[in-house]
């Protein structure tokens, strides 16, 4: 416990952390303020050195394995709040400083996503059972940040509908247009488009599970003639489209592949076409992916800072017509997913096991708090090849939003 105690003394700058060691002894670490207080118990002495060396991942694994538990009214959410409150103290430890620098140096290696790696990384997360995702997502299976006008009164379903409507409004999608979607998930956005407008949508994805589900939904809705779901790497799509959209895929591209990614937008957009990107981002200078997220949740993933891709954006000579930063929207989205997952824990454990459930709880809770207390946000970029493709002011977005609301009511999909 001696090594770990040396780290925890640096770590705790605010509040009190009470740790019961494997031999039953209590160790207490306090900062300037005594509150909040979190109490945990470590059950296995073999994990102590691992937590000292790599707390970001080894503490998570200890929780997943049941070797780290919480007591005296504390829970995982309290612990992760405490971690974010004291993260600066952890980073001040010489070993943790060195490891942070090392992760940054290795990030291009970790995010090397040629086709073979991309397929493997996507399968790791998105080819999990659709039944499991249905336990916590909305009915449309939107697995990206929702758009809340009022998180106190709106349901997750309404906020996800807001998001789809908001994207379509920004792109000013009209009847007769062709739309390419790079990374389609379970098909919810493409299916919304096919219902709301007389358009042709081509959506690509390399998740076999998601594409199969999307095709089934298109058939059930009777829009197979308007939507073509292709099991295909986004880099292999060809053709010319009026609009090119990517919602929640840029995070999986990898920092070394932004030229490829944005170059594909340019290749697919008609001369008078427009593009749109919705991605998680960080409001600070570039960093590296959290080791737990990289190993267990999104291998090959990276949350970009603007400085990491804006140069490539400029090289493509796009007109950036609109940029919007969503700050707390993903916090509310993830907290709702977390609550629904916890309510359906037993069924998730039936599909997988208790360890998986604790891993998923750690993921949803940690990321939800990251969008409230850390540096994460979501950004929307709308852009075009030509200066006059989209209206000069943002007023058109409100007008398009109202038109789409009325259309939703007319066709019976309003929430």
C-alpha cells in the first residue's frame, strides 16, 4: 500500500478519499476541503502496484473484476466525480506526467486506422448485440449526442429527434437531392431523411450488425427505394452527391487519417454540394485517448482538438459556413443512457455478464461526467465548396426547423 499511498497523497487536493486496504486497514487522504468524501475497499493486494503505475485503466479493471468496491454510501459516480475534481493532482505525480507524455507520442500508432484495423475496431464495439443497445438507447437507436432545447422537460426520444431535424435544417436538404452518409449506425438518420423528404440516401458502414438492422428497418418502413445501406468502408464510396453527412464517425478516423476523411468529402460533394460533420471534440490543446476507453470501448478512437484537423480542412478549400459547439448536451444524453442501462442491468448481464455490465457502467458514467467537468464537447461543422451554396445568415436554420416540425406532424412521426 506504500507506493499507492504516495500517489494518492498527490492525487487528493480536494475532499477526502477513504481507502480500506486488502488487510483491512483504513487509509485516509484529505485535501484543502474535507468534502466530498468517497470510501472504497481494495480486496486484492496484487492490484495495488498496477493501480499505482496505471490508475486510469487499472482502477477501472479492478472495479470491473469486483476487486475494488465502494462503501459507506459511496458509488462509482461519486468516485469518478472525485477523480475529475482531483485529476490535476494525479497528473502532478512525476510518473503520471511521464506516462501522459508517452501516450501523446504514441497516439498516431494507437490511431492507425487503415481498412483492416478500422473493420476490427468497429466490430469490437458496434457489432455487440443490438438487443443490448436497445436496453439504453432511444427507440431509433441513435448512438450519438442528442440535441436538448430543455433537458428538464424533453425526453431522450425528443432530443434525438431534435438532433436529426437540426442537421437536416442546417444542410437545407430539399426534395430531389442525393445524400451520402459516412457511418450510418443503425440507420436512424437516413431513415428520417427518407421519410421527411423525397431524396435518395446512400449510407455506408462497416458494422455488419448495424447494416443488417438498418436494412430490416428500411424494409419495414417501405423506404427501400430511397435508402441504400452499403456494407462498405467510407473510403470506397464513389459518386457525386448534393449533401455529404457524417454523424459521430470522425472520432473513429484517427488523427493520421483526417486528410483521407476530408478528402473523401471533397470527392463526393457536387460542385454546389454541402457537407456536415458532427463529432466529439475537445476544447483544449490536443491530447491522447484515455487508456480504458482505448482498450475496452473505442480502440483506434480519438477525440480531436480543432487544431488537429482544421489545417486539413483548409487544404481542401472548403467554405466553413457554420460552426456550433454543443457543450452539456452529451452530458444529458449519456446520463439518460446510464440510467436506462442501470435499470436494465439484469438483462444486460443475461446477454453478457456482470463484468461487462460494470465495464459499461464505468464507460457511461465516466464519459457523462467528462462532458460536464472535463474538456469534452461536440461540434457541428457545415461547409461547402462554393461561397453561395447555403444562405448568408443562420436565419434559414430556424425557418427550416419549423418547416421540418410541420412535416413531421403531417406524416405522423412527430414526438
